[in-house]
C-alpha cells in the first residue's frame, strides 16, 4: 500500500483581510477615480472649444455622443473627423477599454461573492437592481416584426389582476437602458401607486453605438418601416398580453427618447393618447446628422409652422441645458394643440429645494389641459425630480414622472380611433 506524505494546506489558506487596509485602498481608488473624472472633464471642455459648429459628420450614420463624467452632466458632441471622439489618454481605438475591463472584473467578482467586505478584492459597487415590490413584476420581453426587433422590459404593478390598465411607454436617452431609466425616473414607483403598466423599449448598440434613438433619420420619422413602428408595436403587444386599455396608452422620453416620443405624437396619434417630451427635440427638427447637431444647439427648423400634433402634449426642459438647447422645448410646445377654442395660463413657482420654474398650460373648453410646457430655470440635461440611482437626473426639480402620469391619465383616445 502506497503512503503519501502529509500535505500542509495552511499555506494555501486565503489571507486575512485587514478592514482598515481595505478602507484605505477603497479611499485611494475613489480619489483616483475623482481625479480621472476631473481630468476627463477638463479635456472634454478643451475639446469642445476647438470644435467647429458645422464640422460634425458621421460616416456610419450614427450620432455618437460622449457620456458626461458626472451624473446629470452634459453629453458632448463627437469630433469632426469620424463622428466619434478623438483618441486620447482616456480612450483607445475601441473606446474606454480599460474601463470596460475593470467593470467586467468588478461585476464578475460581485456575482461570485467577492466584492467589498467578503475577503475578496475591494471593488466599486455594482449598480443595485431595480427594486420590485412584493407581488409586482419587472420582466423582459422581445417584440419582432418585418421592420426588426427590440427587447423591452415591462413593469406589472402588484395591483394588476387582469383589469384593463393604462400603459406608459418610456423611451430612455443616449447611453441608458431600461433598468437605468426606470431607476432614474422612478416611473415604476408611480405605476405601483396608481396601478398602470410601464414598458421600457431598449435601443441596442447595433442600431446606434450610444443607444440613442435615431430621431434625426428620415426613415425613423415616419409611421411605417422605422423605429416609430417598432415602438408602437411594443405598445400594442403589451396591450394584447395584459388586456390593457388600448385607449389609454402614452409615451414619454428623455433627450433622444424625448425626440422619439415627439415623433410618435405625429406618426401614431391613434395609438398614443398623450405624449411627454423631456429635454427632447421637435418632430422634423433634423433630417440628417449635421442638422441634428444644429438642432441640438438651438438651430432646428421645426416650429409652429411645421408639424402639428394631434395629441395632448406635456413638455419639460431646463433653460440651462447645454446638450439640447432650451429653444427645442419651445419648438416642441409650438407643435402642440392650438386653436381659437383654447385658453392659456402662465404660472411661476418654485420647488421646496429652490428650483424656480414656469408652467404654461393650454386648456380646452372643458378646462382640461391639452398642453403643458414646464421651463426649469437653471435646469440642465436631466430628468426633473428623478433619483440619483439612475443617470441624468436632478432630484431638486418638479417631479416630472408624477406630473406626466397626472397629465396622461386625464386623456384617452376615442374608441373608434384606436387600432387593434
């Protein structure tokens, strides 16, 4: 019988973690990340000052916006040579490779239980999952038709028991995804309180490198054959699956998503009973990439003399927005319902956090608001009243999600105008 020598496994034991040392390492990492962010912001500001306003091009037909270095900051336009930021100390030829690698490692460690406080390598926290109340659901679906396909997530409130509920379709901005947008807008919380369904279509990188909805493409500004058809198809699919109220379907979006929502107000008034546009652009304000950048700077061609929406409209826009100029909010509002039978009121107010705003309301003969235009004084490119758990939010402002839900639920399409 063969005898094997005893092995001393103690030398293979995991080293003990010194909590104080771990805290020091985490603090050092935080300082380093802060310095990198400041350096990047300085570089981006310098880069913007050297850009020519009319030099933006995009050989692949995609607007690639550079994400801000801090939450709620401004996206920046790409460089003039290829439609993408020029290589720098912060990005390689394929983008932020180092950052992507580190995020992948951190997420893998977290899934393996080797995050902070577990004896593993100290790492930055992975974004928390979207909170779901007991009895509610937040599930992924896919919609496909002859045009293409899109994934989306749908929030089903705990109060759903098969009744015909309203549906709100939420269109995220560039660089965002459904989970991020849900956390930032907190629309799921409003849906849970007021019992309606929320659908979050997802724009994939295969359609736009920065996940922007292609609001500036002529093919995506028409009823059939482009992104409006896909979004409307998602809305119809949600109505069919959950036996929802087809007369009470609404759409809202931020930035590029807001521009896409404005297009839906024109292309699908039979599907969407009301539309919300936050920090977005008017339908028809651009027809290609150069005119898109011009429109974002406030030089669009849409206005009261262009497209006229046939659905009620609620608009939010900060007058300090450096990404999508506040003039665009006025252009969107100018396309709202108007006529001799409507009256208009104007109110100035301030939130408890000190954010001043003006609210213009246009009402029909019954006193119901058919247009609301909120101008947030000093507001940037961020969802008003949102949560810092998501990107591009400003918690200090009026609660755009609740105000939009209030506005939406006061409207319904006539039964004979709703497509099956």
